[in-house]
C-alpha cells in the first residue's frame, strides 16, 4: 500500500520531465528555423553561425508599449553549434513609444569568456547597445563590440519608438 504513493510521485515527476524536455526540443527546433531565416535574409550570416564561439537565438520576442514598454522571449544558447542551455530575455523601456511587434534576435559571442559571462547571468545590454537589422549584406560590415554582435529580424507588427531601455538575460544549462 505504501508503494502506490511512491509510484504516483515517480509518474508525476516523469511527466514533468517529459513535458520540460518536449518544450526544450520545440524551442531548439524554433531556434534552428530562426537561424535558417537569418541566413536566408543574409547568406553572409552563415559564416557567423559557423565561426563564432557561441550564440543565443531568441526565435520569438514579443514587444509592446504605450509610453512604458516591455519585451520578453525565450531562446536557446549554442556553444560551437551545440545546444547547451536556455535563456530568457526581458526588456523594459520608457520614452515615446507605441505599438507592438514580434521579432527574432541572435547574439553572437566572439570568445569563451564572453559566452561564460552570459552563462553566469552577468550580461545585459544598456540603453546604448544597438542591434543590426538582418538584411542582405548587413553582416558583412558589422564587427564585434565588447565581444558580442547582435542582429534582429522583424516578424510582424508595427512599433513607433524613441526610447531608452535595456535587455537582461537569464541562462539555465541543460
């Protein structure tokens, strides 16, 4: 009789782990699809994916604002092309802004030290940080700045803004 509660606990834990693994697999697939879309828009980005020490892809970032804005998304961290963990992106901004949009974001890490800083949750972008819109040939003229290179690609929506804000990230290893 005492074995039944133990069996139920094991079943619930197994279901929880399976659901989490399923979500991770889905996010990895979405990240690979986003990677393909980045390369499709600028074939030169393929070299960045192959040669950077690591990168994090946020395949779906939602952003909205009426004066005060926010954005959030989940992504996958890759080291030398292999998924090693997940990340959450959070952004808050203030200023003249209105609307909403969905976009993709990829952050390339030039070195192990920069990727390690990201993994230790000691990484955030200030208001002065900028991203490059992923368009044909855009990656050909971009250089690493403080060990990172950031690209975004609009998916849908319309956003008017002249705002200040930053992005913060939370990393969790697999």
